[in-house]
C-alpha cells in the first residue's frame, strides 16, 4: 500500500472521541508543533492566513472553566450551582484544549470573507486530523459558549476574530468508542450538462 492509500484510509476511518473519554497526558511540545504544522498546509486563497490557535492546558484550563462559569452567570444570574458546575467541567475533561480562531479581513478586495472562514475551518480540521492520526483522541466542540462575548474577550480575541472551535485533545481512555457514528454511504451525483 502506498503512503497515499494510508492517508485516504485514515480519512475514511477518522472519528472523534467524546471528551469524557479523554485523559492525560496531553501532547508534548514537539508533538504539538507537528499537529499545528498540519494547519499550515490548509488551502489559503491569497495567503491571508486567516486563523490562529491558542493552546490551553494545565492551570489555564481551570481559568477557562471559570470563564465559562462567569459567562453563564452573566447570561443567567439565577443559574443553579449544578449548571455552573457543568460549565466548569467542560474545561476539565481533556488535558488540552486548542481554541481555533478565525480572523477575517473584512472587505478584502479579492478574497470574500466566506473563503477566509473556510480556510480557518480547514486549518482547524487539519489540527483535528493530525492529532487523531498521531493516535490522540480529539473532538471539535463549540456550544453556545464559543459565541459568548465574555468568553471571546477573556481569550483575547480581536474584533475581527471569532472562536470557531474548542478542540479537545488527549489520550484515549480504555472503553472509548473505536469508531465514529454510522457513516452515510458516499454517492456519485454527476452533473451532465
Ligand atoms: C464547527 C463544529 C462544531 C461542533 N460542535 C459540537 C458541539 O458543541 N457538541 C458536539 O457534541 N459535537 C459538536 N460537533 C460535532 C463533533 O465534533 C463530531 O464531529 C460529532 O460528534 C460526530 O463524530 P465524528 O467526528 O466521529 O463523526 C461540532 C462539529 C463542528 C464541525
């Protein structure tokens, strides 16, 4: 089998690992750099590089959890303690979260914003895929908190940036699902003029 066949096989069998099935240790810096390097080959019209990644691990995960809690409190001052706890725990399931950030250059003469956003999404998927190909469990999560102004501010996002995902990464716990959800069978839909 050639290397390319291996790649397609990896693509076909790619699947996420639920955050509750992730555990430490997180990727070390050499591995992390390799994972992030994968993002750099995302197709990028005009070379705008409309993305960046923020690595959150160690004690920063606790602070991220508190940020989620604070955002929830702002939204719902009457939020129950168990609701707040659920927010806190969201930042504490995986040993590392990579925040994927799309940066848009509005009104660019040649590259529409949708293309910039697509590039950022692809770069994020490259990170997810690289992590999974290296044997880590990973999952792309959002939820309402990524659209929360307070969360974005806490993470230091600029006005032209948006949080597009929280990639949870870690070792795969025993008993975690070894395959993804049932896939649809691919079909060929051909336009014949
Ligand atoms: C932009 C984006 C946001 C997502 N947000 C969530 C989320 O907040 N919660 C969730 O359970 N799945 C979310 N998903 C889906 C999971 O990442 C995952 O793809 C899904 O659980 C199916 O698993 P699979 O990747 O093994 O097919 C999101 C996917 C994308 C592309």
